[in-house]
C-alpha cells in the first residue's frame, strides 16, 4: 500500500480501532473479571461470569432471540424488495414522495413510536376491540406481551433500514434485463428471482446486516411490548447492567452475542480465501 492510500485509509482505521475494536476487546476482558458487591469490576481474574452461562434459561432465550430476529429480518426483506422495485421504477416526483414517507418516521423519537404501538396494541384499544367484534380475538386474549407483538413493532422499526439499501441497489439495476429474460421465455417470477434478485445482491446483504444484527441486541421493543415471555438476550444484558449491577455477567452475554455475530462471517470468509489462494 502506497503512502496516498495509507493516508486515505488511516482515518477509517483509527475510527474502527477506537470505536469498534477496542470497546469489543474491553468487553471480552471485563467478562473474565470478578464483580464487586457495589456493582463494579474487581481486581484479578475470575471465571464466575462464564459459569453463569450454564443457567438453564439461557438456551431458550438465545433461541427466542435468533428466531425473532430471523423472522423480523426475512419479513423486512420481503416487504422491502417490492417497495424498492416500485420506487426504482417510479417517476422522480413520485420517487421523492415515497422517500419522504420512508424518512418521516425518523423525525419522531424512537421511544415515542414504540409507546404509540403499545397504545395501538393495548387490550382495551380500538384494534383489539375491532378484532373481538370480528371474532378474530378471544375476550381474554391480548395483542401485547406476545412474540408476535415484538415482531410486528420490530418490522415497523427496522423496515426503513431494509428499504433504503435495497432501493439504492435497485435504482442502479438495468430493468431492460427483465425484458430480455421475458423475451427468452422466462416467466415473470423466474425473471425476478433469477435476474433481479441476483442483480441487487449487495443491497440485500447490506439490508440483512443492518436489520439482523441490531435485532439480535434489541431490548427496548421486547421490554415495552413483549414482556417476560418475549425476553431476548438484549434484555438480559440490560438487566445485568442496570438491575443486578453485575458488569462481568453483562459483558459475558455481550461477548457471547458478539461471537454469534462474528463466527458466521468468519466461516463464510474462509472458503473465499481458500479459493483465492488456489493456483
């Protein structure tokens, strides 16, 4: 790497080092420290926090975290693809209006939007009463404090983050390729799945990352609309931090979540490296 390239990449490297790598390393170090009675970090080293992972409740919480995050991500991508398609093919005035509609929710505080959903899904709210009148909801059933409520509010929250990168990729896509595929005998469904979807692959990967990874650590939405039956790993990290005041145990859970995110990326990268190293 020559000097101009080094100077160009140095700010990004320092930002990554100071705000990502060092904090992550600090979390792993705290995970093997003892906790003090006052909630601080003691001297020396200890594996007590690691032994806490043997709690029999953790596998169920981890599984719930993974499947809720996966369902939310897949739903966001499923909605974002047709929306991005429509936006990419719309006229400039319509495109600008659609972009504005996507960005407008960001003008309202995140907590206010989640509290609004809590009122919408309230057991005595208009939506619940309407569903009861239509016999779609039993008298004692609730919309709140269910995994489905967490998924619904999470889709609403993260959907713009899925739409924008997919739209950026779709806007650069050459839609005449779809006409060519149809002329060659491909059905509309096949032309979309085998031409359009691979053509916006980078946007899909970006959308997956910016939705799935934050969902794994989400704790505000499950806490407000999910309740105890919908706790995710982020809720346990927050509890260890703020309620129990046990920073090493919070760090252990955070480190475990970090490894869950990083290991698939490392495994995905290894075959590529081996392929590139072959003569």
